[in-house]
C-alpha cells in the first residue's frame, strides 16, 4: 500500500502543477554554455537551485571548478545509507543551447515557461532540465515518505554538455574514487515513440569540423572576373558532394562502420519507424538501422557572401561547418585524417579541414543482456504496463564513455522527452504526459532497487 501511495504522489506531482512550477524556476536560469552564455549564470543554476534542493534531501554536496581552464563548474552530491547497499549514480546537465529568442514563434520566450495543453515550452524543458528534475524528485519522494532511499545515491550535474562535456572526463579521472558506483541510471535524449518508454545503453559519437576554401582577400566583381577567378563556393560544394552522394550516403570507406552485425540488426528489427524521407540515407538499410546502426554526415551551416543582401561578386572564401555522427566500429582517431586523404585523392587539396570548437563525443554501446539492464527493463515494463523499446545506442551523442571507460559502469538511460521536442532549435518543449509517466516509472524503479538492494549489491 505504501508503494502505491508513493507512486500516486509522484503522478500527482506532475498532474497537479508541482512539476511545472519547479520546472519554471529551472527554465528561468539562462544557463547557456554556448556563445550567448555567461559563466555566472551557469554557476547560479548550481548554487542557487540545485545545491539547496539536494542538501534538503540529505545529500552532501560539493561544487568543483572545471579541471580545464575556461570550463564550467560541476556539482557532485552523495547520500550514503550503508556499505552493504548498491550505489546508483545519476547524471544530468543544467546547461542549455543558445536561446535564439528571435527564432521562437510569437508568444514564446525561451526562458519563460509556458504551458499550452500537454506542451511545456522553454529552453531546457526537454534537454535536460525536466529530465534530471524528474529523477531527483523521484528520489525526494522516497526520502520524504519513508525517511530513506534504501540504497546509496550519487548525483553528478555538469554545465557544459552542450559544448561536448568540456572537462567532464578529466573531472572523472580526478574524482574516480568519489564517483564509484554500481550502475549509472540517467535520463537524456528522446523516446523512440512518445507513448512508449525507451531504454538505451550507449550513444552515437559526434565530431564537428569545418571545411574552408580561402582563395583570396575580399570579393571581386562577378562581371569583371566571372570566368576568370575560381569560385570558392562552387569548389566547396563539389568537395562536399564527394563525401556524400545525392541521398546522403557516405562515400569515405573509413567512415562506413563495421559494427552493424546480425545481432544489432535483430535488436533493431521490430522498432517502430522514425519520421524519415524514403529516398534519404543508406539505401539498403531500414530507417532504424540508418539512425541507430550507421553513420551520417550533416552540413550544419554554410557561409559565403551575404545571403540577406547578395552582391554581384565572387566571394573570396567559403566555409561549411559539418558533423559526423558515428557508431561503434568507426575509428574516431582516423575520422579527420581519412577526410583529408579523401579530399586530396579527389583533387581538393585547397579545401582546409579544421577540427570543430566543441569536444567530440565517443561512440559507446553496452550489452542489453547485463543483469542491471534486465532489472531496469523489467521494472519499467511493470510500472508502465508497456514493454519498453530497448536500443543498443541513442542516435544522438552523450558523454556515456566517461561512465563506461573511466568508471567502468553499466549504463542505462531512460529518456523523458520525445523526438519532436525541438531541442537545440526554436520552440523547445516537453510533454507533460511523458513527464507524468516518467515520474511513475522512476519512482517505481527506485522503489524496486531498494526492495532488491541486497541481491543487486551481491550481483554487481
């Protein structure tokens, strides 16, 4: 009866406005880690909001400077209830992308929460403030109701995920002992389908880079010099066309992964399809295989001249910012060298390759057969009444390698967002219906961990 009452309280927290009220305060922090941001706003999110909240829950908290110069702070919170109990590590990031208020539709402000039906609009609603709020509040309900968790918990909050988790790995190396745990259970990214819980155990890697063609200083009259001076935009366009074909299929052999095994294909076989263009991506792969089992390149931005007021001139230079999302089975260290070799072989030695400004994410996968994964899957299925979609990896990128490679942890991610949430763009929003179900799922999961704590500690 107490279990049902706690889960009911978790549901009411979302249904009766408590979650929206708490989220409204979080969204109001302009905790931007990109170009629009200010360091004091990143720190304020931790000192003014998260540290007091976690201290009230009985956690010992410590805010640390980033080990890399210019990096954002990190918060580590610990609640230890017994040496014989398992320790769950929980992760979240309080930083957000640039607000870009001018791109949001009329009536919306990226840092002012607004509810419209099931939708909660604001920067960070989906990525990632609502997600770690749900998990922390689920812990809080257990503590407030029963006086204990029934397991040990550690929470790491970073403020630089949107810039590649700058300094996180160095922090983990320095704090390895303090971060020791039995499992990572965290939330980020979207569900595969809005009405069904999703679990994933890794993520695609991500690496950004610039392609630059710089031929001369200044622009030159297109009449006087057309046909005489090489056009850097045309050169850059043809260079990109050698990297991917007209349907986006990768043409660099080293960028085509070797890890789409029969086992991975079987795991992806019965997933519902994502929104996709039928004539885009690797032709002989299913939509799920394209996004979860293969690599993709995107041109994020391209620049030459003034698109708002074009002049009759040949540009002196052109630049494209590109990104490769890649799965396990791609040699991360050879991505840019392979690109350089490819461009040279196709006669584009004049195209410069520059590494991106943000940190690159490593591709990771963790076995879906691990006991912790199976335990979480059974709990989610029982509390939601639905078999969750279990993915070998997320299509997006996360700092999962910090947990698997440095801390040696099994990693289980349970997202509380959906694919059409608008993260990283205008009109970002969360769905209250997913948040309510997320509150029930996470509260039930933590209750299950407490109930089976002895066996889980022994099994780990």
